């Protein structure tokens, strides 16, 4: 498998976050936001239990789990003996849904999944000119464009909110190296969006 295919596979796994968002959305609007956050927390605990066995215990079972994770999810080398990016993604999902208005949290998480995927694909395919370390102009610009398009579809009447959020997401994704962008992108972009909402006194639509 080529490096491009491996990276595409690893990034595409992040699209599973869409199912997590969908599950939370159902619980949020059918029952309550607290129910949704509680379910996400339970899911996080399950993942942490798997990671605990995979990373801390050198047994045949943990070895099999590790090899399965490494093969199916195309984990990076540093993730083989440490927690995977999925843990940080679920943690950030819990935080943004608990701390921010639903539309803001939704956008922040979509930036992390769909926007990051677009940046990775376009960057690896066409990003010959680098802007910062291994990040390219093409990849960063592609991610920003996708983020803006998604934002317009969700909050078309609030460019003063979604444009700073989209720009923040792309900048943080570009600059993040040792920290996990599954954590930094949604938290920073969501915080900026929520700050603008609070300071501007905006009342956002419920969406659903």
C-alpha cells in the first residue's frame, strides 16, 4: 500500500466521528444534552478500557488487539505504544458538546473530520509547495475552503461567526505538530465561535 493510500485510510477512519455526532444529536434532541454527553462519556470509558489493555498489558490478547488496531486503522508508529487519536477525538467531542452551543460544536467537529480529510487528500496529491513544516499551501487552502462551505450550509446567516472559526481551524491544523489536532482543532475553533456568539449576543438556530 502506498504512503498516500495509507494516509487516506487513516484519515478516512476519522469519518466514523460522523456516526458519533449523529448518535449524540439523536440523544440531544430526543432526550437531553446531558443524556448525550453521558453516552459519549460511556463510549470514552470503553475506548480507554481497550487502550488500557492494548498499551499497558503485554499479553496475547493485548498483542492481538494492538496488531488489529495497527493494521486496520493504520496507526502511526508513536500510536502503537500510546493512546490513539480516537481517544483525543472523543474527548474533544465531549468537551465541545458540553461547553458550546450545538451549532458551534457541530461545526468544530466537522472541521476536524471532513475539513482535515480534505486538507490531507489535496495536500498529499498536489501539495508540492510547503507552507509550514510538512503542511502545504494546497492542503491548507483546500481544508479552509471545505470548512467554509460546510459552515455556510449549516449557518448561512452568520459569516461573522463561521469565517473566524474556519480560519482558526485551518491555522491550528497547520501549526499543530506534537499535540493531537483531533483535540486542538475543535477546541480552538469552537472556543472562538462561542466567544463571538457570547460577545455579540447572537441567538443561533436550533438546526433540528
